């Protein structure tokens, strides 16, 4: 089952690292676009303008209520069949990830915004600040501290979810792993892939913990 020589393992590693780069690219693109996209969605859900609120809530409901894998299949096959426009596997996977995680981040942001004491709004109003100034100058900076832990958890889940992109022929770490396993008939590539995922998760956890400690320091100073 784990029969592989040292030379065979050394041949596997560069191939698996190539797949790791693709997985990290999906991860980076998703973080870059889904984190900021979640904020207007959260604000849209909370707005008193009903049509905007309904659209944002429907978006979040659909993308949180259906599997990411199903969304990838839909995007990958929808454009060629319905729109008569071919889309490559990588952008299809990236688009599905961005739209999906934006919905999750929107709910996290919305919860963070709603957790801010109403007295903050009243104090800002008494100072003559507009709603926009209150939201972006007072509420959102405080909200960001509140949402750091759940956002960090979603980011950790995201790097593991990149394994799903292999089902639409994106040559990520998991696809490379299966290719080697089918060719060499050994479970060693899965073991190496597991170590790589753990290493990435460990590194992300360290970075996220440092960010949380950085912001918690300001909370302690204010207290």
C-alpha cells in the first residue's frame, strides 16, 4: 500500500508541489475577491431598501444553501451549454469559490455589524456624522475586530476546499495526487499531500493567530 522507494518519492514531490501552487492560486484569488465582496452583501442585507435587501439575502441563501461542488459544476457547464461560451476549468473554479465564500463572509460581517452596540450609532448621530461616516468610520472598524476569528476559520476551511477543484480538471494538488496514485498504485502520494495540506494549514493558523493578537492588543489598551 505504501510501497515506494526513496527515488520514487523524490520524483513525486515536484509534481505534487506543482499542484500545490495551483491550489494556492485558487486560494489567493478567492481571498482577494471574496473578502471585500462579502461586505457590500452584508450591508445590502441590513439596508432598509427592501429590493436590495431581498436580492442580497437571496444571494446568500442560494450560495450558502447549495454545495460548492454543485456550484462549480453549474458554472463550468452553464457557460458552454447555455451561453455558448467556453470557460476554462481554473476561472470556473475560481468564480465558484469567490461567489460561495463571499456569501459566507457576508453572514460573518452581518453578524459582526449587528453585534455593535446601538449606542455607537446614537453617539455618532449626536456628533453630526452621516450614516456613511458612522458605518465606515466607526462601525466597520470595530466589526473587523469581532469577525477576525470566524473569518480565520473560513480561510482555513477554504484551503482544504481547494481539493474540490480537481473534479473539473484543474491540475491542483489533489488531481496530481490521484494521477500519481493511479500510475504507481501506491498510497504514498496521498500521504505526502496530507502533509502538504497540514503544513499550509499550520502556516495559515500562525499568521491568523498573529493578526488576532495584534488587534486584541488594541482592545486591551482601550479597556
